[in-house]
C-alpha cells in the first residue's frame, strides 16, 4: 500500500523532467525518465532529508553508502512530509536492531560484560545513534521504534558507573547461584573477595593478593567455577605457575578439590616445550648442560680458557681487568668521604696486585704500572722524615723506588674543585705543601688528576710524564698477568659472571637494536661495551654448541615458543589463561602470555600477583608488569585479597609500613584474621663476641618458652632466615640447635627460598652492612643492570620487598638479630622511625645502645672498634686501611668517647662514668699534662721541642 505519492513541480514538467516518488512501508520507489529504482528502508543509512530549494523540494538520502538526490519536487512537499520520513525509517530499522539489542542485553545480564564487548557495543551504537537524531520529536513511531531509540540513547550515554552497576548485578547473581560451590570448594568457605575474584571475567584481570591471603584458593575456585558454570571446558583452561614444584602443588590441589584431571598447571618452560613440539612435530631435546649448573659452569670455563689462547681476547680481558672490572663511581656521587670509602670497601675494589686503594683512579694507575712492569710501592712512607707533631709521616700515593719518583693522584676537577664533602682550602694547602716538599728535597714528583681520569686521559698523561723522566717500560707477559689474576680468584669470578650473562642475554630476547640500546642506556656505556666484547665470543660458542648438538636450553623454550605464537604457526586452544605469581614474570614471558591471549578471540587473562613480594629482578622479573599492568595488557578489572590468614596484625603493621615506604608499591590495606595487642616483631641487639647466651639462643629460648605457655607442643616450625645461605648455621650447628630445643622444628631458609612458605616463628640473621649485608651494598655491573628490567628508583627497593617477605613468613612472631656496631640500615630504620616493634624483651649492652655515638669522626661512616697495639688499647676505624683514623678510649673505664664539636668536648658514652675531655681547636684529641703550674690540657700533637705543633692549651 502506497502512503504518499510525491510528484515533480511545474518547473520540472516545463523542462520535461517528470519525477514520481512513492513512499510506503517497504521503502521508496522512484520513477524517473522511464527508470524505476526501489530503495528499502533497511538499505537507507539514515532517514531521508526533504529540503526546499529555488527549484523546488529536494529529496536526498544515502543507501548502502551511495548518495542519491531527487530535485524539482513540489514546493510544499517538504513542509508536509519531511518530518514523517524518520517515522517510516525508524519503524523499519527498529526491527533490524532487535537482534543486536537482544545480544547486548544478553551480554549485560548473562555474562560479565568485558571491556572489549563494551567497546564493540559502544562503537556500533555511536554509529547507529547518528541515524536516529530527532527521533524524540517525531510522531507516529511505533512502540518498538521508540523503545529501540531509547535503548540506543541509554547505551550511548553509558558511564563507567553504569558499566560497574551492570557488572555488580551479574556478580551478585552468580555469587548467589554458586554459593554452595564457593562454600565447599576449599576446606574453609571462600571469602567474599575471593569469590568476586573467581567470578570477575574481564578481558584482562589482575588479582592483587597479599601474603597469606589465599591466592591459591582463588586459582582453584576460579578453575572450578569456570567448569561448573560451563564457561569453559577443562581443556580450554591453561594454568601457569612460576616453578615446577608450584605447578605440581597446584595440580594436586585441583585434583583434590575439584576432581579434575584435565586441568594441569604448567611452568613456562613446559608450555614452551608443548608449543615447540606442536609446531615442529616432535619434542625438542634439552641440552644436558641444563641438567647441571656445575657442568654448565665447567663448560663455560673451558670455553673461556680456549678464548684466552687468542691474543686479541687476552688483551681485551686484561684491559677489562685493568680498568673496567669494577664499577667506577664518581666521588662526587657520595655524601661523605666515608661513604665513598665504604663503597670501595663493600665492593672490595683492589689493584691487580691486591692493594686496597682509596679511589678508582688509584686502581687504574696501579694496574697500569703493574702491567707495564714498572716497580712501584703503594702508599710507601716518604724516604725523608717530614713528620711533625701535627702530621704523621708523609705517604705519597705511589713511589717508583728504581727512579726515586713519587706519583700523587689528586681528586680535583678541571677547575680545581674537590668533592663537596672535602675541605677544598685545606686540600689545596696540602697539594701546595707536597709540591714544596718535593722541590725542597729534590725528589722526583708527578701529579695527575681526577678530571684526567674522568675524560679518559689519565694514563696517557702519566705515560708522557714518566717517559720524559726516562722511566723504562717492560710489559709483563699476558699469561703472567692472567696467572696472577687467577690466583686472586678474579678470573674465576669473571667466568662466573660471563656464564650468567650468557643466560641473561638470551633471556632478554634482544635484536641488534636492543644491543645498541642497552649500551647507550647503561649506567656506564664504556664498561658495558667492554663487557660485551668478552661476552659475545662466549655467547656465539654456546650457540654453536646448541646448534651442533641439535638441542635447546631453557631460554630457547620461551624464545622459540614466542616466535611460533606471534607468527601464527601455533594456534592456541585456550580460552582462559590463569597465571600465578605474576609479580615474578619477565617481559619475554609476559610477551608470550599476551601473544597467546591475542591469538584466540574472546580469550580472558587472569593474573595473580603481589608487587610487595617482587624479589626476582636478578632472574629477569619485572615488577612494573604488575604495578603498570593495564599499560601493558590493556584495560583491566582489578580485584584484591586483603585478609591474611597467616600473620597477625602486629607483624602486618610493621611489614606494611616498611614496604610501603617505596611510593611505587601499590597501596593495599591488608587486614589480619589474628589480632594481638602487643608487638610481634622483636629486635635482639647483641654482638657475636659478647659474653653469655648468644642472640640466636635468646630468640630460640624465648620461642620455646612461648610454646610451653601456648600448650601447643606440636607443629611449632621455626625458620632461621638470612639473605645468604652461608650466614645460617651449618648442618652440625643446626643439629645441635634441634637437640637443644626439641619442641621446635628448626629449619634453615634463605629469604628467597622461604617465599610461599610459612612457619610459626622466624629468626632473621645476617642483618649487617656491606657487600654481603642486607641490604647488599654490592654494586651491580652495568651490563648486568642493562640486561635486567629497569629497577625502582627508590633505594634498595627490591631488598626492601625481600625483607617484607622474610617478616611475613611468621605466623606468631619474628626475631631480628642485629649487632648495632654493624647493623643493617633496615634495622636502624625500624628503631629510628619508631616502628611498633619490641626493643626491650632482652637486655642490651651499653655499646649496642650507644652505637651511633662511636662512628668514626674522621670519615663519618666507619665504626670505631677496640684494638690493642704496642702502646695499649685504642679505637680504630672499621674502614681501615682506607681510613686510618684512631682514637683513645676513656682513660677511666675504657669505653669509647663521643664528641661534641660545638661544645668542644669528648664525653664517655657510659653515663655512669661521665668522664670528659676537651677537643683541641685543630680537631685532635687533647691530653692532660703536668706543668710547673699544675695540670693542663694540651693538643695530643704538642711537644716543646717541635718546630711545628699545635700549642693550644686548656687549664684544668
């Protein structure tokens, strides 16, 4: 039935352009010049437009993307019919949209609406809504059309709050429907947040699970829920665990709780083997070197020995040892002279002859002299006695006895500036005195400077100076130099480093541009470049070995699998990817997970992790993949588990406050099921040489007493924890402890090995400073640092997380054993910032209480330790021989003396003694002397017979 017939106006008929347009429920039929065109309403991209022009009414529309326009219709027709076209178009197109709206409704009510689905719906609606402009002002629309247009408008105006409400309705429905399952899937009913994590099903999902919050229960619960709700078949679920043991434990849990044999947890390596086998049609052979780290290290050592037979490699190796073996840090980077000396101490920076030098520049000079065969003495006393009562005998940096030439290395820049903590005026006075002394006694003298070392000109300048003084150069043969380095253990240490670097280099999955990047972005590009010169020949030898034996290593399992997935050669069968311990994942592994997700339409990724427990950067783990998860994987639904069933609120408060000092860590409010009303972290301050019961025995005795009090004689596990295994009791000592404390199950664990485990009590050892302290002060080689993921800028960020892991292994109480004469800065932080810890459970000696007062007053960093010499007892800096400062203890009780420069006194740290003595204005100690007018204080350098001395006196 035709509703309207639109005809052309007289002007059109005058020009013989007859036009007839018929409009009905089906669409628009146009008769023009004996040609007929039929346009159905569903073909029209939007309602037709009827406008008035000089030549009459114009009808225009777009059908299937092609524009049409018919002119010279009646002049009054636009006024009569224009608004009615949307009625016909809307009523017909409403029918077309029913399928879409029905599907959208299903997605919103019967599933967890994913971000990809929201984006798809919005994209369709945003395009469709443009066609329905003005629908609300049109008469004659059917109820279906009105409802359709209204739904489109609602979807078009969706906010994030609307999406959240839709999801919440779905979650509540599912939680109600599957309540019985969540109540019984584990030994205890799942918590509300555990259930929400199980049901949440976005494209990307991140569960932040604090220590002891039951993340494994969620992995089990989610797997069972997906199968029970028929959202996935067991074969469509891939569970990835960090290690083999964790995967086996997950398998056992799945089978025990769900009765499923088809869902198997896989390690990344076993996943890689599966993918490679699927593509290549056979299982790859794993290199035998991967079965034994010892065998692999021996093979690498053999290869290095072979490489060392090549003269060019030997020269590169010796150059590396001479100038690039240690990390060169500028003295300007440190807050004090002591901090710089401590850096040298902690990293055991020595010359190739073994001298403990006082600067990196001195090491470079010593190594050059040694390699050139020039006989030298380090810090030998000047051959002429120039000591005064104020200054000890002059000790130049280097002395060449065969030529009577002294070499001084001065720490000044191009403008003569010293590091900020050095008294520049006194330093230059010292330089002037040294120059004058050599001139006066006519001894050979060469001076070189830090700014020359900084610009790489130091050795050239030194060589020119020595050649001009006729110093003969007789280079030591390379094999002799290498033999000496082997005796010092440095070749073995470098071989160990290069072996690790081969694996790290492969694990990073770098191309040529990646190599250039790590050189340019490393902390020391030159050292990184030199290290790569040594690494690449070894790397290529290793790759040839794998190729020749037709085997792969663990890194190939990831690299090849990633390539096969990215290139589409492997088709992923999994709809759900569940990744455990996600904070431990490396970027190449994350790339593999992402590739698997993207290769299967509708695949969902669910990752469980805790950025507070990210402690594996050294093996490639990148914590930013957790803290910046959505930046890498896309929009994400984030859920949290904030109720811990392991440690009590006191341990939780200390551990949380400590780890969140780093602002990068994600904020989590971890609550404890177990509440206590007193501190559960106790610090035992005691040195190993103090008389009486040891600190470890004190802790274990306290634990044993608590066990008796608690009346729970069984299952009282105690972990002895340390940063390094060697810091723990050996097998014989452990056996003795178990015999001494029969009610306790005592085990050794390193911090890393304890992750994922728990004990009733923990005792933390090794809380010292230095290279093997905690946090470790050992400097990471630039190439190692460049191959690893970018670390946090926050100082000791990963070590801080490691301490969090150690504390949170304990269910009831943690004991920290610390000698305050060499205490970890983590312990001093707990004490200084007044964390809610127990500090008075055990007696503390005076030295332990007042340890801060006996810091070396010269370097400001070392600790003054008691020594006995030929003249009796004295205190010496712990950074000796780099810092040679000494002090006299209290003459009354023998305790160390603190000093107050402003007040001008030294005071015995033992308040019961209270002895004090003045400090000389020159900074030296003062001694009480007898004069003809009685006793008086004078500078310790004062002598009547000396020409140069400090004559400052203080009357008693």
